[in-house]
């Protein structure tokens, strides 16, 4: 390999000498080195592009053999991130660095310094590109495996490394261009450390949040979430280091700071969506003045309702037996009595239990809440067996349409107030 490289150097030196002499003759006096430098850079760039093209062709051809992402997910990720191109760039630049002295050796003293710094700067840029593409390769690998929690952690880590990499490579690049020591630049940054901390505040918080979210597995891209602080409800589009995008149900996109995922109350409704159930928790307000004990005529009339006929029959028998053992049994208030609100509550319970659109495995109850100035709230608490928004609203509306109208059969007066919790 070394022998071939030496042969190449000798060939380039022999071939470039006539060109060097010709440029020296046609160049203005005192500016020969400028023309030498321009032509030399053009030649080196041409050689670099040819070598780079050949190596990319060879390396990518080898990697295409392992394109099956199921068998070789790591190699597939590397190929997709184009790290192979960076490797070809690096090899080509190393070759350029070793042969540049063979071109126009007579102008070596005037051009070598500039060429060396250009090659070193190219090395810095290539390594920076390799770092960026390496982080992309890791992300592609976990995307193939559909490990969304690790993708979020890697997003936080990669973007932090990317920012730090830009900072470090910028310092190295400045050192290479101007030929100064890195310690000189780093030392001068001590005076603005506080400013840097303020600038990277959101970055640090976003990094910590990304790690927390990924390790706790509390949410991921695609989850349906609700953020009461901002009145936002929708699906997570993207979680990056600094911002999180949420697609609202009205097709607008909201953007919040990523660190809010750690510091703000967030409801993750994805479990509800995945189980295909959604909670119904809504109340009907009744006028207390419409409450009454049911008379025998009322009971006989309500026995015609199939859902409560057996209940009324059993309760009537139980009340009659109890009345036989108490004094003043003709007084309505003495002993147990059926009320229109109580029977309606039982009817509503039976109705949701028999509704095919209500999830039978979830909690189902109809309960009285604390009395308010607007009346007595009777709350229906159950779960619809379809979490799609439009279907859920239809199921909920059907239940309350029926109960609101059915309450008239029990001589109940609905207040013109409805509170949805």
C-alpha cells in the first residue's frame, strides 16, 4: 500500500512540474503563488471528488448486500443514515493530505500551510458529520424496532450531543483556521459562563424531561393527551429537545416547551383509546319540589315499565309486610316508601346496564351528588364501549336523550341547568 502511494506521489510530482512552470511564466510577478494555490486547490478538489466517488461506490455496494432490515437492522440503520458517505469522505481527505505536497513542490513553502489548514478543517467537518449521522443511525435503529420510548430518550440525548458537538467543533474549527490553541478560546469563555447557562436553560430542562418521559414511559409520540393548563387536547406529533407539538382535534397544531411535560399536569388518555372505552360522567339536575312519595296508582302505572316492574313488585311486597307491624300505617310517611326520584334512579341504573353501547366491564352507577342551588344532581357514571369522539358523543347523547324524556313518566321536573364534569 505504501509503495503504491509513493508511486502515486512520484507520478503527480512528475506530471505537475510542467504545469507549475507554465503557470509561473504567465503569472504576474509576485503573484505566482496565488495562481499556484488556486490551480492546486482545483486539482486537489478534483482528485478528492474522484476518490470519494470511487470509495462511496465500493462501500455502498457492500452495504446494499445487507439491506434486509429484519436480519441486519444495525447495518440497515447505518446505510440509511449515510455514515458510509462520511467514511468515503474521510478516506479521500486522508489521501489528499498525504499527496498534496507532491503537486507543485516548488511552491510548497507558500501553499503548504494553507492546504494543511484546509485539510484539517475538512477533517473537523467530516467528523462533525459522522457524529450527526451516527445519532441518526441510532434513531433509525429504534424506529425500525418501533421502540418509541427509546426514540424519545435518544432524541433528547442526540439533540443535546448535537448542540454540544456544534459548540466543540466550532471551537476546534476556529483553532484550525487561525492556528491558535483551544485553551485560549475556552479560557475566554469563562467571562460569559452565566450567559451560556441562561441560553442552554431550556436545553438542559428538555434533556432531563426527555430522559424522565422515556424511563417512566408516561407518554410517547401518538398518544392522546390533555393539558388543562393550556386547554389543549389532542395527539402528540413530535417530542424534541426544546418543543413538543400537539395536533388538536380542531386540526390546529399547538407547541409547548418540552419541559412542561415534567412540570405541568398532563392527562394521558391513550390507555382509554387503546382499551376502546371512554368515560361518561354527566349529571341531570332535578327540581327538589317535584320529588314525592309514589301512590298506589303511581306504582301500578309504573309497573308497566319492563326494566323496573320486578323491582316495584318486590318493593311493594316488602313495604306491605313492614306496614303490618307498625302503628299508624295509614300515614304515608310512616315506614318505608317509594319515591319518584328513587325509582327513577333505579330505572336509570337498569337502563345503562342494559344499553349495548355501555362497557359491561367498567363501573356503572347512577348516584346522587350534593344538593346545589340549581337542584339535585343525578350523575350517570359509566364507560362507552367506543372511544372515537364522534361515536362517544352519540352514545352519551342517546343515553341522556332517553333519561331526560323518561323522567317525565316519574313526574320529575328537570332544571334548565346541565353541568358536565
